């Protein structure tokens, strides 16, 4: 199974606006050797996530940007090929913040064993439970803190995180309204996932549709997009409303200044809270999220879709789907 | 003492931009009669506060705006002249959300007795402890939640609320940097009040001065102004920083759209929290603030200035001082 060469996507220049051909280039190199205390991993799945675009840029961000000339960073799963640490043995299934490559080495301390969730495929565990699920869970439960009977709005509602946020909101007794792009996505979140209403931002006036579907106003907004939709939601938030600021996908490809909400004084007048978070801050509490999500899954109340792209060589085209809404479900690349 | 007529400042039209002559007009009318369960109050002091400008406008706000043609609303203290409620008797000193007038009637339930704080003048109790002190206390303690050793920045730092915020911050073990307008104000907050540093926004580049005076970054910002200063502070906030959004005085006289921070993505990247609050939400907890502030005062760690203007007839000129930085200390009008 083990080929002699490794392939890596190298960030050859920082994208301006949308990612274009040549921003990332696929290069071959020898398979790296693990040093003392390190592990050599063969990638099985690579996770593609909206935050990848942030790492490619040199904007002010939550970890160092990827350096031009370095392998692109990515959340990945894999199998241990060679271990020089007592903590891992060949064949172990691991997850980590790795890179867009066939193989990579990492210190043992940087690798996590996959959680044991009986009845679930490794692909689902990696794709849904490793980062996406905890992101939805902590953002909603810790920051949004919804109460029974409140109205929750979530954007990119048919996306990996958004679709779980909405299902968690239903489980917590909220009215849940999702904002998504296109009729199929809207039909899926209301028909399959049990959202109370869906708004197709591509064909509807979002502010008018929110007015219709949130007759009692909005108490919690789980924001994945920023921009005009954030403005529209803030304009209809109730007293003491909360915005869990998870992502600003509408802003990542922007090249100029990115303004905050156009109706900022409402934050004061309505005593709103806007709070940003990044899931890695919650790593110590992941077992809490795994328990909650797995319990919901066992009750038949948690569904998801995976969108699998074949082959590492297609990763740079695939990641662009995230910024056009072209993926349906959690986006993964099958590497080996 | 009781004259036969009452004077009231009437909102005759909504100001556009700055308050101008004729926006408020002083009219005479008979002294009102209290109905069953009501109390007639003669105003002693009228409090002028930045929020007055909000009430004059028809912007989206936290209570109903004052209607054109009605008496201007204001926080006031007074003496009971006539009572048709068992809860008050003539001569009682009361505080309430009253109006800009010599006399007014109010339901007994809308009036509060002055808190008993031995050694303090009624004027100080009304001017500092009734609203200003609790605003500083709850915004800082509940929302800013500073920790020992953190850096706190406060704007309008020589103002009524800001000057108390800074002193509370020192008492809680923070490095405190105040932003104020002019050398005298800056000298007062560092020399008299014990702030660690002051920034004169009228003569200094605020971002550069923050860099100098906050070498470890900013953890808590108590915002009274919004606008460019908010941008500058957010640009230097540390991971998990908190903004207590108390006021947006730079925005109240604005006539166009009021954008949020120009560096909004930092809220996500640095996991910041921005939260608006209005002191009336904390009314049930005022005794906690009174205890804290009175204890500080007794320890000699809480100082303030009052800026007293004589005569109700001067209220409409006096209120404008708040938006030009012309007042030094808590602005009060002595009415009788």
C-alpha cells in the first residue's frame, strides 16, 4: 500500500479574493521519516472547512497563517504507519490538525485517537464528531444559551455545522429557522431535519422572510456568514438576544475593510451579546459534546450528510465549493 | 415656596444632528394635581445624561422616545409636596424618571426613596449613586468581569460614569487607561483618581497611545463612545477580551447609518464578547452597587465631581455640554 513518494498541496501564493488555480500547487517529495517521539501517518480523509480560507490569508487570525511555500494545513484523519512513540502503534486510527498530504509526521502529543462511538463509521466520527459537532454544540449551548420556547436562527443551515446547530436547537425546545441557499437545501432542513422554517437567501428577501418566520422575534443567532444577513438578523433580535459568532464566510474572500453590523446601536438598545468563539478553545470539554451528540444520534434526532470528493489531487478545486455553497453536507476528501 | 405655575421643557421637534435652539421650548402651565395613588413632586435636581439625546430622537431605542409636544423626560430628584399614596408623605426626598419641569405628578410605584448613605449629601447620593454608580458598577463587574492584572480601558474617562469605572477597575486590581478630551481631564484622572495612564483623544493618536500605555494588550473595554475609538480599542484587544457597551455618544447625533467596528472579524479571531447593557435592567440589584460604591467611598477610593448648572431655564443649553465634552463631572441642574 505504501508508495515511495508523498504528495503535498503547497500554498504557493496568498489568494486574492476567490481561490484560483495556482494559489495551491501539488508537489511530490519523499515520504518523511518520524523523529524520536513522532509518528508517521498516512492520511485517510482530509476535512475541508471554511476556515481554510483564513489560514491561506495573512489577515489577523486565531492561529498563525500558513506560510507561503509550506504545505497547506488541514484537519485530517489517518492511520499510523510508523511510530516512535509508546502512545501509538501502526494501524491506530488518529485525527489531528495535519496537512493536505498523503503522509505527514507529527509529535505524538499532537495526535488524538478517534473517540469510540459504537455503530458509527470512522468517516462519520471524523467528519461530524471531531470538529463540526463540537463547534455546533459549544457555540449554541455555551454562547447562544437558548431557552425553551425561544427562536433560534442559523445561517448556512444546510452546511455541516449549521445543520447540527438546528437539530440541537430543536432538541432544546426552540423554534428553529434556517437560512440556506437554494430550494433543495431548504427542503432538506425542513423535511428531513425538522427545522420549523427555511429561508432561501438566493431567492428571498431575508429580512422579510425572517419577519414572517420569526413572529416573536429572534433570541439566538448562530452566525456562520456575517455581512448583510447578520444585519438583517440583528435588526429583528429581541431584548437580551445572543449572537454566537462562529464564522464570517461572506467576508473571508473580501479584500477591503469588513464592517460590523450596520445597525450597531441595537446592540446597546436591545442589550445584545455578540461573542466570537473557536472550537479549539473547548478541546478539554469535547467529551461533553460527544456525549450530547451521540445521545441525540441514538434517539434518531441527529442526521447529517457527507460530501466526499475522491483523491487528494482534487482538494484545491473541492475547497472552493465551500464559498459558493456547492457542497451538500460535510466536505471530505478521500485520500487513501 | 410653592409658586402658582409650573414650567416644563417641551420637545417641540426632534433635533437633527446637534441639539439646536427651538428643539426644546420652555412652557408654563398650571401645577398638576395628583390623582388617587399619585404624588406631586417639586424637582430639586435634574440629572442630564448622554441618553437624553436618544430619547429626543425617534431611533430604535430601549424605551419609547419622548413624543413631540410632550415634556422632556429626565432623571430627577425632588421633594414630595402632596401625596395621595400611603407610601410617601410631604417632605420625603424621592428620585425617579421624571421630566424637565418644576413639578410633576407620578404614581407612587414609580418613585424611589433616596438610599440612606450617612455622611453624603443628597445631591451626591442623587448624582452619583442613583444611576451613574450602578451603571459603572454593573457594566464593569457583570459584563467586563475584569481579573486582577488585566488591562481595562474606559472612554469618556473623566465623565460621570467613566471616572467611576476607572476607580472600580483600580480597586479590582487592573491596569486602568482612560481616554478623555483635554489635558485637564487627563491630569485629573491620573493625578486625582489614580488611573495608570490617560490618553487625550483631542491631541493624541488614540491607537498609538493605546499601544504605548497597554503594552500587554487590552482585556476589558468599557465603551461610552463607539465610533473610531471603539475600532482602535478592538484592534488591540487580547484573546477573550470583553467590551461592555454602555454608550455610543459619538453616534447619537449621527444622521446616517452607524456601522459597527471596522475590524469586525477580530471578534471571531480573538473570541471577543461585545455586550450592550442598560442600567435599568439591574434595578433589582442596586443595593449591591450601593454597598460596593459606598464601601469604596469610605475607604477614600471613590471620588467624583459634580457640575451644577443653576436654573431649569438653562437645561436645554446645559445638556449640549455632554456632546461637546464641555462638562466637568456629573451634570446636574439645580431646579429648586
